[in-house]
C-alpha cells in the first residue's frame, strides 16, 4: 500500500502544473492543496481495481490522479467560509486560510478541470470509446447527481431531522459516487467483462458506505490531533450522522456488515482481488 | 442566428437537470444561471465552425452546451463576493444574491462537471479517439493554463500596472482559450483536415481577442442598462484594459484589424464559412 501511495504521490506531482509557471500563486496553491497529505483512498481503490482487471500501472496513474484531483477540489471548496468554514485540513491550514478565498475558489475550479485533462491525456482503455465513457463516468460522479449534489443535500440538512434512507442517499451521492468511480475507472483501464465490472461496482458501493459510517464514528470519537481535521464538527453543527441515528455500537456493526458484503462481491476474483479485500478491511478498521 | 440561439436554448434546457430532481434548489439555481440570457456567442461560434466542417447539428448541440456551461459556471464564480463581488448579471441578480453563496459555489462546480458530461454523453466525432481529444481540449481551455488561470492573473492585476503583452496574455487565457475551444470543438464534430482546423483556430484567436477589446470599449462607454451588467467597473477597480492602455479610438481600430485578420483566415472555406464571417462582424460591431 505504501508503494502505491508513493507512486500516486509522484504521479500527482507530475500531473500538477509547476509553481514556476504562471499563474504561480494559483499553481502553488493547487500543489499545496493536493500534495503531501491525505490517505489517497480513492487512488488506492483505483489501483486495486486495476490489479483485479490486469491494467497497466501507467494507465492507473492517470485514473488515480483524476479521482484524487476531484476529491482534493471538493475539500478545498467544502472548507471555504460560505460552506463548512473550516481552518484545518490534513493537519495544515486550509487553502483559503493559507492563501485567500479567491485563490481557493480558483484552486478548486482548476483542479476539477485538471482531473478531466488527466483522464484525457493518454490512451487509457483498449477501445477509445470506452475512454469517452470513463470521462463521462467521472463527470456524472462529480456533478449534481453525485458529489456536488450530495454536498448540497448535506448543507441543507444542517439542523434538520433526517431519516436513515435520506442520510444514506446523501452519502451515496456525496462520498459514494466518487468511490464507485474510483473502482470503475481503475477496472476499466484493464480487461474485464460487464459481469465482473458489475461485481466490482457492488464492492465499491459497500466500501463507499462503510467509509462514511466509519468517518462518522471517528468524527464522534477521535480527537482533532488524530484526525488532522476538526473533530466533533458534526455534533456541533447538529448534523445527522450514522452515529446520531444509530448510536456508535450499531454504526460499528453496520460497517462490519458492509465489509463482509464487500468481500463477498470479490469471491470470484481470487488472488487478483487481494488488494481490494485488504482495502475494505483498512477502510473499516482505520483510526484516522 | 436567432434560429441557432433558440436551438441552443432548447439543448441547454434538455441538458440541465430538472428542478424537480433533488437537490432541487441547486438544480433550480443552475437553470437560473444558464437559461434565458446571454448572447450565446460561444455556442454560435461552435455551430458556425460546425457548418464550415459539415457537422451534424445533433453533435453541435452537445459541443455548444459544453462550452456555454463552462462559460456560465465561470460567470457564477467570478461574480461571487470573494472574486468580483457583483450583484447584476444579464439584467438579473447574480446567483449568490438570488440564492446564496454556498449554492453559487456548487452551481459553478456542478455546471463544470455537466459540461464534460455533455461532451461525453454521445458520439461526437467520427473517431472516438478524436472525442477523447475534444474532452481534453475543453479541460485545458477551462483550467489554469486557460480560463481559470486568466481569471487568477486578472484578480492579481487589480491596481497593478500591466503592459500590453501582459494584458494580451491574460485575455488569451481568460476569454480567448474558451472561444478557441468553441471553434475547435464545433469544427471537430465535422470532417476537416489538420490544415483547415489550424486556419479556423487562427480565426478563433483573432475573434477571441477582438471580443475582449470590444468588451473593454463597451465597458468604458455603455451604460449598465444596455450591458445588463455593471458598467464602468474596470475603471472603478483601476484594472488595466485595452481602453486604458490604448485609448478608445485605437482600441476600436485594433478590433477592426482583428476582424479583417479573422476574415482572411476564412478565405479558403468559401460559402461554408459565411456564418463564421458574420459572427466576426457581429462580435466587433455589437453594442452590448
């Protein structure tokens, strides 16, 4: 896992414009937002799905960068004063604090464009038509029926009562869509049939939901120092979470159930899916 | 031209998610930002380039929507308080005034994703590999070496002295890159060779620059009511413009020179390029 994380770090480093190129301050801020932090869960999922699909690592670099750039842009915009108004991310001041709000806005905008550029810069699929479909998949996962839409529902939910199905829909959009896209894009860099792609997609749905359940548990239990971002924020903002709806014990159980479902979806892949299985375990048992 | 404008309006209407679909307020705000306003210069350029390239109108709908959605997202973000802080756009309150800042941020983010989705949703080029290249072209034109980068340079320039070459570079990035992409994407929906594409690209460079020169003249001379946005803003913000650097008379001359160059680039296309020629004229002689 550490090998892939280093590989992804190097790929992101190459993908991001140099801070020597104009506009320098913007490029410096983009590098600040993306490099040297983060668990790289989405790139790890893309690489693990790629391993299950027999994909070339050079292709997976591009897919991994694309999903991580989308994730990084969403964090920069979510932290802005008009959204979550947060000052700490990955143990560092957030982009609008370290630079300024206008720069943070443009950093997010620029990172989103760069994600699509990364996914279109080289041949990634055996058939070019499949690559067009990959670009479309990333767009849908990032847009208002995916991540951006989930964020809008999340904002509207502050201080509002929410049922478990409503909470689930929000997370499926806000976090789940990009996690699914990470697995799909990694897998499509390789050579799988529709049935195998569908099983990996089911794996991704379970892992995406588990990720959020564990996030809620950690937010409720961990300290700011361990998380590298402001802890206890959900309760302070009176936001519905899996913990507020289910309690910590049931939320932990749910995460374990989702982990088991994720492993079941991998049954037919044998040793090729070892890394995907390990990631499901990591996502559920992580403590940060 | 009015026919194409209606056609584009209908295509945008279909492309944007319905305000009946969750998140409703976000989708309503996206429709507010895009529909029922704007000259649709970029879609008109895409359609006119497509006519010169023998492209099917169904393909051009997608290309036209993509470039207009990018343009619309940039207006929403540029108007936000941390950027230009403007309250009026296309004769209506800006999105963050009519809705709120968080919604405006997500509207822009969602519109950018939707642009790439529109460009990837159907077959647009004879070869799928050419369509991947089209998606990449739009990403580069929108990103920090294009539109978003130009905006960063523009922000940094407020109250700063700027030479004519610096001003030109800023506009080539901020406005020119997307205008070039509009022509390129429209042309690539059809069937042209590399030489013809290069000539259309030269046309697009001239028109892009002319567009900005005329914008500066109009901002200096027109009233807010005619423009549908706040007039005289550049001078009030002490921003360098073609008018502040060259004076109105020389700026008008420059626009005419660029118009002539644009027409020269179309010489070999004959009657197929009539609409491109008309658009160059329209862009230079417009009064709003």
